[in-house]
């Protein structure tokens, strides 16, 4: 089952089990496009949002605990923001 988790104030984590890196990249681009094509109206203000995404493949032999997974996610997002 796919999951969406809020991580911090301005981050979301999408967990897509049984999804290849290629498929995850396609999903990330679809999310980015859906968010960026819209204008959001909050408290009488119009906001345009952008999305940066980092993709991590979970390999149980490479990631032994939650801290290592979070570190890999943070690194992937850092690389995405460097563009």
C-alpha cells in the first residue's frame, strides 16, 4: 500500500512499495506537475508552490535502521535542490 507521510513543516515522504526507481521518478514528476500547475488560495493570498523531490531505493541490506533511511532521504533531497 502506498503511503504519504508529513515529515517536518514543509516536507512529505511518499512510500511506494513494489515500485522501481523509474516508476518512482515518473510518480515524482506527476506530483510536481500537479502541484506547480495550480495556484493555491490561503487567507486571501494566492500562492504558487514548487516541488523538489529526491528518490531513494530501500535496500534492506544497505539500510539497517530508520536513521540511515532518513539520512539517505535527506541526501537525495539535498541533491535535488542543487539541481
